[in-house]
């Protein structure tokens, strides 16, 4: 498994996870969201066959499988049905709407 760099941000209405996944396409990535957990996995295969090494003229066979797996326990509950994921320039951005948006309320202080 290769490590991925992930940052989690909070806005008033959402959590935003940004993960660096260079070289992956949207078809190679899988995002699963539960109310308290986000899972990002990726799998890709790279093959290079029958190339000749100029130094000793032996055929080179190279095959590499690359996997990523990241699980994040979320600090608050989200609505999985509203989650959106966008892959742009090697950055996967997952927007997770909060289950209940907590709004700030100013409370008036009275004296007796």
C-alpha cells in the first residue's frame, strides 16, 4: 500500500477531504462514505514488456500493481447520500455535507 496525503477541512455546512492521488483516473478510484467514516481506495496496474536493456541486451519484463487505501474517522456525522467527489490534477476532493448543520445563535444575556 502506498501512503496518500489527505487533509480534512470544515466549513459551516460541509467537511471537505482533499487527497493526493497522482496518476490515478476516476475509474481506478473508489470512494465509500458512511455517516462517521470515509474510505478511499485505488488500484492500478502498470506493465512494460519485452523491452531490451541496452547494457546487456536482455529482455526486461516489468509489472507493478499499485494500491492505495485510506480510512478516515470523521469528527462529525455526515449525510452519505449527498457526498460528491471530483478528481482534478491528481487531487481527489470529496465534499461531505454535515448531517445536521449547526448554526450559531446569539443568546441575549439578561440580568435580574
